[in-house]
C-alpha cells in the first residue's frame, strides 16, 4: 500500500507522521511542490517490452510531455534475479539532485523515494499505479530494496536521461532503508 512517512532529520529512526491515505499523501506532497497522482494501470504480460508498455500508456505519456515539456520517455524494469541488482540499488541510494523534474509512474511493483525538505525527510513508498514527480533541485534518493521488483515509466526533458548531482550529505545512511519501511525481510 502506498505510504508516506515523515521523519525529522535529527530523529531519523522514528517517523512523526505516517499515512496511507492517497488524498492526504497528495496534499502533504503538494505543499512541497511534489506532484503525486494515482493512475489506472493496464493489464500487461509480465514480459511486456518497453514499446508495449509505452504504447499502453501512450495517452498519459503524451499528456505529460505536452503539459510539462518532457522530450523523452523510457521504461526501467528490475527483477530480483538481476545479477547487478545490488549495483543498481547503490547507484540511487545517496542523496542527489537533478536539473530537471524526476518523474516515475509505477507500472508494477514498488520503490521508495526519500525527499529532503529543510529538516524533514518524506519517505514515499510508491506502488503500482502511483505517479510521482520530484521537482528539479529537490534533494532526494531512491531505494528499490534488496530484491527489486518494479517497472516504471520515466520521463525526461534532458535527452541524455538520468543525470544526478550528488550532494555529499550522509543523511540517506541515517534513515531506515526499504527493508524497514516496506515491511519486508532483507
């Protein structure tokens, strides 16, 4: 279930706010400039190709491209049997920023976005049918867990795709990881 947990950066082990209510999640994130929506998902085969997925969501992707100026869209998919899963996980675990909005629509599975606003960290466990758009310049990181199982559509204004500028802060290592917040064994 989609969950928002809010932590104070100086008390990172205990969330002071936790909600599963999509309307409350949307409102709390909107106050920080984060777009959160839940879209209907399509029934696609487990082995659907990137082209199949983008075709199934063509109307939604086109709408985001038109309204937000995105130039490209692709699909990222990771499964527990991927031999490079730990390297992929590590790539996104440190706090970073982007010069463009980071948009993800979860077609399947789940992942955990951490958003750092002042002295607060919002941990958003996104699930199938969740769309999140993290505004450019927002300090954040992503945890897919030790056994990643997700597929996301990503949209970019930069044709080069995902480009991060790491902050060098250690805050990501002080907050509970995916295993604790998603309620799974790691």
